[in-house]
C-alpha cells in the first residue's frame, strides 16, 4: 500500500516511542548511576531503586566504585587511543556523566588525541539527547545486544571519513555488559564486536564482579534493579575473563578492580591507593583483538 500524502514521514518509530515511555515509567540504569556519582540527573523512581542497591552494599562504597569506574573508563580509553594510534572511539553505553566534577571520557580522550572522533551509543533516549550536547562527535541510539544494528546505523555513514571501521578502533564497554542477562547472550556481544572491528583494535572493558563478595550482598544489589529497565548480573572474575578471552579479546593486563587500574608504567603510584572496597566490585582491563596476533 502506498503512503497517504497527508501522513508526515518523520513520525517517531514505535520502538523509539516505547523506549521514551519506558524511560519515565521504569528506573533507568543511566540515571541510577548518575545518582551514585552525585549528579543531578535522576527522578524519584531512580532514587528509590538506587537506595535499595546502596542499602545492600553501603552507599559510600557504591559511590566510590562508580567514581573509580568513570575515571577508569576515561584514563583507559585515553591510554588505548595512544597505544594503538587510533582516532576513533566508540563508547557503547555512554551514561549520564556530564554534570560531575570528574573528567569525562571525551575530555580524557581529547587530551590524548585532539583529533579523535568519539561516537557514543546508548539505548536510553535521555542519554542520547544529553550526549549530543556535549563533547562527543555524535551520540546515536543503539542497543548493545545488537552490535550489527549499532555499527550499521545509517547516521554513522553520515560522519563520512571520520568513521572508518577499517582503521584501528577503541571500543568502550564500561559498566554495560552486566546489563545483558545470561539469557540475552552476553558472549555474542563481545564476539560480534571482535568480528566487526579490525585487527589492532582495543576494548576498554569493565564489569560488576561477584568474586569475594558475600552472596546476600550481591543478591541485594541485583534486586535493586528488578524493576529497572535492565536488570544487573554480577559475574565472577573467571566468568568475566572467559567472556573476553572466548570472544577473542585478550586482556593486555589482568582484570583488576577499577580503583587499582593504571596504565603500564604508572604502577608504583597505585601502590599507595587504599584497598578496593569489598562490598561491591567492578573489575576492568584494556583488551586487544586477537586478530592482530593471528
Ligand atoms: C552504569 S552506566 C555506565 C556509563 C559509562 N559507560 C561509564 O562507565 O561511566 C551504564 C550505561 O549503559 C547503558 N545501557 C544499559 N543497557 C544498555 C543496552 N542494552 N544498550 C545500550 N546501552 C545500555 C545505560 O543506559 C547507561 O547509560
């Protein structure tokens, strides 16, 4: 059937509308994270869920680990851009982090490479809108569970030569994959990302970790996300390491608590830092595509 001439052709899609409605009727992982960090971008529904998580793990601990994760993501991405001489960063799961006194990922990356192109993706429409106003070249709507749809987004092509997926690329998946449940195939996310990005690419990665944490504490934090748009799955050190390695992403350095991560050469400075908290853990690394070694 041909479209009627009086129908506007720019109506939002049903998916976009559903997503926008969900962002006001369910707690949002992005706004909960902003609340942990001490930002101002959250609603009552987010704070209620966040308080449940904070009650399970201790509010100060959650805040400290969230801030350490944000700093890790920026420092690690800046280091990776230099290490692989990349001018393209794909930040998947950008977050709402622009109202904080902590250097943001795009600021850290631009300090390392002023010419770098930063493309963000997020499934939360509020994040996409916020991100567009900040230092990213572009922030697009995308769901990490569908890497192909994300990398084939028609608006990526509009960025022309600035986005060349044939060149070494830094992908960032910081504190995002734990929002992909075991029944949603988190392994496939990493496998497709590895298959689609060229050799010499790097992955900045962090994930909520259950190892050394009391099982009741983990269960309490997971329950806090029961009514959120996505639930959270804490995974063990072994599970996280296997997810990366099995997909072809070889950690360049062992997974460590994000508070302890430092670029190679800066290890001594880290020795003075306090032990990571033990009621909530997020571990991270920079991994490299095994295609380079093949
Ligand atoms: C905890 S925040 C992390 C933000 C940032 N990466 C950082 O580490 O500071 C998680 C982000 O991932 C996004 N997210 C969660 N599930 C997602 C999905 N399936 N697809 C795309 N983004 C997702 C959330 O909207 C949120 O912005």
